[in-house]
């Protein structure tokens, strides 16, 4: 028999609420091998990320990767770690706080904005439990991934649906698949590039670098590649630059199989060897700066380009917790919260009272008859 979660931890009298669950990929709790191992195990055990058969992948993961990669990854995380912790977590928390302030100004205490991570903490399951205890009856799930992919957005929904299917009283649920061509997102990216150029000068070429996925995921129907192409095209049109002035590439490949091409590192190396002296890079697929942008793009790929003969390499930061990013998420939330501005009026307390009154009336009628 299935075991369903009730509302035993619910405080009667709590007013019904609406919540926005802001979700990012995740980050280790500390930049050490000890901190990386559980994080990497959770991440690399996700069948949405690694689609190999379990009988083949698990021995490789547990026997080789988790005994080698945590120590190597820890050194990389240490190079970007701040005194306050992980940049990805800090920027994501700041966005959640600013979004909360904007929405609360419009709808008051009836709405909550909470940050969760797909891997690591704060976990999605823990935040859903908090929602249940606070009588949150409507949830908008807003992933921090502009371009939908099964490897990012869909795996967030997997966890949420798996958790909620155990609830006896499920909340209403809305999901945001992405915002790769949202006008505010495109404008924010274009403006950030213009501002960077005004302050630092413009290089000969602009490179858009997106996180890669295995090529066969795309061939099986993942739309991510197409969404990345559209984002780069729209930003370039907004900037008024020609096709020969920019290039879209993919970074962060893992394992022996072919990933989406062209590869960022190989492209930079080829450009430098061919005589290109300067390049500006930006990562539109990342809402906030993290290991893949601050270490891989701003450091590793810079070294590749300069060692191959390039003269100038500039990395343009993500939108992070900028005013433009906050306005983007506020607008997305407004769109998807339509009709939910006024929270439901029924609560568990109300329904319990109604049931008690009905039952009492039924007993009285039975006694009279």
C-alpha cells in the first residue's frame, strides 16, 4: 500500500499562500574533496544527465570517477570560492530575495519566494516540506535556466513530481520551461555587452559559449541546441552585429562521446592560431556566474587562447543579481502567476470545521429520525 504524506505538521489557522520556487543547478557545500563527493554523486547519478545503462555507468562512477574527480574539482572550486561561499549560491539567493521584495510589494505576505537546488542544498524536497507546513496551496516553479533542456529543467520537474505524488493533498502547480527568447532577457544580455564594451573596449570577435550536452540527446529530441541558436541570433540582432562578428560554441563536455559542436576550447585555439588577436566571451546559458564561467571560461579558456597566440581575451560576466535580471524574473513571475494573485480562501482548518459541522448535523438528523 502506498504511503502518503498528510498535513500532520500543518499549523491550523495558517492562511493559504502562493509560492515561487526558484531553482538552480546546485553547488557543493564546501570546496573540498569531502564536500564534492556527495554533490558529484548526486549529480552524476541523475539519469537525465547520464543516459548510460545503470549496469555500465554505476561501476565507472563509483569505482573510478568518485575516487578521482572530487579532489580535482575541489581545487577548481577553491579558485572561485568567496569568503561568503559559493558564487552560484550567493547570486541565486540574492535574486530570490530581490524577487521576494518585488512580488511582496504587489501581493503582500500571501506570496513567498524560496530558492532550492536540484543537487545539494537547499534541497527541493526540504523546501516543498516547508511549503506544506506553511499551507502553500499554489506553487510556481521557476528554473534559472534560460534554454530548456531535459538535462536541466526537466530533471527539476522529475524531483518535484516524484515528491508531490506522495502528498495526500497536492498543491496546484505551474512550471516555466524557459525564457530563451524573452525580450527582457535578450535586452538585458545585449545591454550588458554594450556596457562592457563601453568600459573595456570591444574585441575583434564575440563568442557565445553555452554549456554542452551530448549530441545524441539533441538527436533524440532535446530542443536545447535550437534554443541556444535563437538566443545568440536575437542578441546579435539587438547589438546590430553581423554573422561574421560572432560565433556560438559549446563548453564543459564530459566523457568520450561526441557533444554539441563547435567546442569552445577548440574554437578559441583555432582562432588564435589563425591570427585572431582578440575575443570577448559571454555565457548566456548561465543565469549567474559559477564554476563553468568563472574558472572554465574566464581562466582555462583564456589561457588556451593566449597560449595559442591570441593577444586579448575578455570575459563578460553573467547577469547575476543585476537590476535587469531581477526585473526579468519579476516579469516572468507576474506572467505565470496570473489568476493566482488572490490566494485561495479555503484552508485545512476551514475544511476540517466544515466536515465537523456536517458530521454533527448528520448525527442530529439520524437521532431525530
